[in-house]
C-alpha cells in the first residue's frame, strides 16, 4: 500500500505540492485541479508544462480525477464521452494509470436508473478500451452510487477489466447511507478496488455531518487499512483532506472541488493529516 494525496486539497501550486510530497517521500500524487484548472480538461500547452515540472521533480501521477458522469442522467452522453477522451489523452501523457469517473447525480430511488447508468458506463468503457487506462468508478455521496452495496450491484454487470472501483468509505458514512462502510460496503467490492480515498467525517446523532482531521471523526481508518493490508492491496491510499483550519467547508465545495478558494488553507490540514495517516499505516503494517 502506498500513501499519497489529492494535490488541490493542499494547494494549486505544483511547486508547493511537490515540496509536500518530498517531505513524506511520496513518489506519485493524485491530480484534480492545478493552477485553478481541471487537469482532466487541460489543453496541450498546460499539460506539457505540468509534465515538465513533475518530471523535473521526479514525481509521478497515480490518478487523475475527472468529472465524467457527474451530471444529470438523461442528458446527451456525447459531451461526457468527449471529456473522457481528453482525460485519457492527458492521463496517458502524464503516465497516470487510473481515471476517476462517476455515476450521475443522485435522484430519488436510484435503483430504477441502474440499467441507464450501466449503459453509459459501457459506452465509456468502449472509449477507454485498448488505452491501458482503468476507469475507477467512485462511490460518491452526490451520485446514484454512494455505497459499497450500490457499487456491487453495478459491478455485477461490469465484467471488463477496464473498470475498477475507487473506494471512498467516508462518502457512504457522511451521507448516512452506510454507518459502517468498512465492515459492510467494502467487502462487497473489495476484489475490484484499484484506488482508495481516505478522509474522516464526523457524523453526529443530531446536526450536520462535517469533515475533520484524520483520527477525529467516525471512520474506522485503522480498520480500513487493516482490511486492505489483509487483502494485500498494492494500490494507493489517497488522502482527500476535506477540512480546513479555521474554516468550515460547505457541501457545494465538496460537490465540485477545485480552484483557489477550495484549496485555501489546505496545506496545513493536508500536512497534519499525512502525518497522522502515516502513523496509522505504520501501526497497521508491522
């Protein structure tokens, strides 16, 4: 298992996230937005400049976060597939093996949309096949697939190796759809997981959920790392900080993360959480 972080949770500056990665001997990072631009949609000039900076620093890219299918179901699929094609081009150029995708914005009774979601994912798979890129479907609070159980239903019919799971246990917990995702949802999809996000939600009995520093919330992070280790998981565990010192983030920022305002004061929070996450990992992997 390898620990990394989503860079825009800390900063929009490559120089700054390269410095942070160096402090913790992190060799590969997850990219979502850089210079206030979505990496998955960057033009050739920006991608070329970013690659040079990363190469000069000896830093790789383990995953690119696209926003493909973080849209309304029933809309024209072609713009989503065009976004995916550009994301694949950029991922290949940067040497990233995984692209994160979604399953449309959540509606009431999401189970009735399963076949439509599957149809769209299969079309995305056709775009990605032969590229060598894995499409990692994330369980997301805002989308039709928010839990391990819902992922399992979709993956029963996604047999292609193009697809894998981006497992985020905190998303299931934050929205109260699975109060114990480590012991419930994870085991339903563990064999398809290629990438993992870690953040820590505090979910009170009364009141709104919020993200807090790693180790201070309700997610059994040690238990999740322990289960990944038992299964000899070889991928990345990527810190997605989602809290800021002296500032409570709102749901809109989580739903469409990225940009300078999102990253503001995130460096300190990310550094703190990396310290804690590495300590937990050391205790798990002995």
